[in-house]
């Protein structure tokens, strides 16, 4: 008789030197269910799933697939057992087409070993239609959206015959519309007989699609519960070990003088097409201005232009009254501007360098971290340990590479580095992307605390709950311009959504 459980992980332990990533973890996944795996950043969730996917081997413990004890010592072995993993950071070759990426390692050939792309594309098209995963097999990966790239990753696992799919933080880089689409895809996959393990920090997504959830804290199993009988507050407390507030408590803002003044700004995107189209906006000391908008409406280009990372076509950017439109990034940084970028891997860290070296990227040439152009590693390492403790960056040492940290801990490290420099203007893109509820609560409080110190804070986030929670004014961006500026206390998601889509409100948008 077939086992009710497609996956059983028994007393799984994984040790890296002196660090215990997983400590006798147990996990059962039933056939045809969506099973969520919930835990703080660095709790050991991805490590556990990397063992199921054959990327790591347990130090001890046993794994059963469909009731059979297995030794998954390679991804190829996991593939043969019907296990596929959709990673948080996509494993795609951008220069290849969708079809070429999907068949890579499982190439379709015709006579003489010639690659048969036409046949492969047809198979992929059929597969995409069956599972509702709309893709163009002939499109280059570099030219498609993040949501489409994720569909390609899902198709890769299905093309290899996966019946058990692991999704590692799948919504971290998606827009709200793409998230809703992905959740529908998951439901459809389960209806088709697949089983899904969903790693996520987002409690509302777990409640929307999961049947059961297993909570891991600091490498240990806390409990497995049914979603139907468990509240979001219960899950949050199990995850972090304490009560968590979903709303940031803050006093009313008392903004003073203008710190950031943007007038009639025009900025092109990478292909030379206008992305920011005559945008004007001000941010004052002692306030948080949140920018709400659908991805791709000029938010990224705007922040990069302010930070000096993208050339301005025309218009003006002034910081503390000084024209900075064409200044180099370091000159802008030295004007006490902090920048938390949306892509921590591309723009926030150098993954091959140590955590300590990354924490000194903005200050390494200043005392006490440097003297006569010689780095003082003792001071750099000591200061990094202090920031690790203050911002709860969890890793074994400041000397590990930044790339070895979990995504959430990488984010906390970048935030720690930028806030530590005591900036007058803080540019923040997707501040809590990939963070657990406890870390989200902490980061939002820190941003409000910076506001209360008299700092000017500009926040871009796709999370409308976040924008509504921490902003003092909300600027809605659409097609490269500010569509309206709203008071968060007098608006809601529906009104924001109308403006984000390019519509107008029945009432005049109150410019506050």
C-alpha cells in the first residue's frame, strides 16, 4: 500500500563545523497537499530543503520518499525520485531562451545528436498550457519579467517529471498581481496530483494556500499544525518565540525642512526608453514618504538616479539644497545619504567577500577602519560584531562570506550598514523583502526611529500593507510620474490600486 506521506524526514541533523543548522528536525508531507515550512531568517528551512533536493547531505537522520528510505546525494538523484526545487534566486542563463534553459541537461536531440529545439519548444508549450504557466519558449530569459522567469523555473522542474515541488521564498521578488497568479498555479498543481512544500515568511500566503504548516525555530522543529485551526498571531509566536505586532506603533510626524527636492526629473531605463517622465517630489526631515506602485513604473530608476547610480536625462535632484543631479555615487554618499537597494546581491553586497568587509564598503577608507591607506581589520571586525548583535544578523562569524548568509540575514546586514552611518536621507527599496515577521517588525520600527531622529526617509515597497503602516505620506507612481500623494490615515489599498493602475479617484487626491 502506498504511504500517505510522499515525504518523511526523520531526525534530520546538519552540522557545519561547530554550527548546528538543523537539530533533529522532523517533517511529514502528505500526498496532494501544500505544506508550508515557516521559520525565522536563518532558522534552517533552506538547509533542510537543500538536503531533500540533493544539494546537501544530512550529518545524520533519514529521508523517506513514498515510503522508501533514500540517499539523496545529488540533485540528479532527487530528480529521479520526482523532487524538484524552485530556488529563491533563479538558476537561469539569461542569454539563453526559455526552451534552452528548461531542457539544459535534458536536451532533446534528433538524428546525429543535433539539438531539436522545435520539438522541445512544442513539449514546453504543451506543458505550460496544461499547468497554466504562460511562457514563450523562444523568448530570451533576459527579456522576460521576473514573474515569467519564475514560471520558467517551475516548468524546469515539471519538465523533469517532478511530483514533489519545493518553492523557496517564491514570492520575494514578485508584484501583488504575480503573487496572486503564483498561488493560483500552486492550487492547480495540487489539483493535478502534485505535492508542494512552500518555504515562506508571509503568513497571509500560508493562510491562502497551505493545508498544514511546520514551524522551525533556530534549527529545531516547534510544531506541525493545520492552517484551518491556527491564527496568524499563533504562527508568528511559534516562529519567533514571542508575541509579534503586525502594526508599527508611531507618533504623528513633525516634518521640518526639505532634504530631498526632485523637480521635473527624466530618467531612461537600460534600453534607453524613458522610465521616469517629469517626476517631482519632496521629502522633508522627520517624515517617511512611501512610494506605492506596480513594478516597472520607474521606481528603480528613480532611486538609482537619486543615489547617482543612473544618469539623469534632464531635471533636477537637490539634497539639502545642493544640486546633486550629476554627482558620482561616493560624493552623494558622503553627503550623508544611505541607500538600501532593492537587489541586495547585485547592488548591496559583494558575495565573495566576508561579512565584515561588506559592512565596511562605505567607510573602509575612513578612520578608524583605515590609516594611511592601510585597513584596520581588527576595528572592522569588531564593529561588524557590534552591528550583528544590534541588528540580529545570524551567522557563525563576521569572517564568513556574505554569500553564505541566508537572504534575510543578508538584508539585515545591508540595513545595519546603511543606518549605522547615520544618514540625513535614507533611500530604501523593498526593506523587508525576504524577512520573517519578527525581523519585519524590527526593521519598520528602526525606520520610524530614524524618522523620529529627524531623518528624511524615502521608501519604495511593493507591500501595500508596509507602505500604509510606516508612511507619513504616500506618493503613488504610475508610468514614471507621481499620480497622487495621499495621507495613509485617510486612504486604503483600493484607492492606492486605482492610482497605481493609472486611474483617478472620484475625489481629488489630497496632496499632503
